[in-house]
C-alpha cells in the first residue's frame, strides 16, 4: 500500500534529460581546473606547514568537487529549460 503511494510521488525526468547530459561537452574546460589547482598547489607548497598539507589539499578537493557539481547542475538545468 505504501509502495504504491511512494511510486506515484516519484516524478520521472523527461526523456531528453539523459540525452542532453551525455551530449554536453566536458564541464568545466581544463583552463578552469588550472585556475584553481595551480594556485592551490602553490599555496600548499609555499605557505602550508608540512603537517597540514594533506588536510589543505583535501579541503581544496572538496571545494573543487562542490564547484564541479554546482556547475554541472546549473548547465543541465539551463539546457532542460531551453529544450
């Protein structure tokens, strides 16, 4: 009984969503990665003490992953609204 109620609440994505996601070019371009990782690594080697370098780069990785997720979501939503 509950399964039927939950199944009706699930909204399927339009059939174009997977096609648009697969067709979009790699986001962001490599230049965006260079703009983030080169300064992050430079700061890591010059300013961060050796004992904290792994923690610093792990935090940078979390921020980069959040940025990638956000930019991917925004571009997918814009393409779906425009399609």
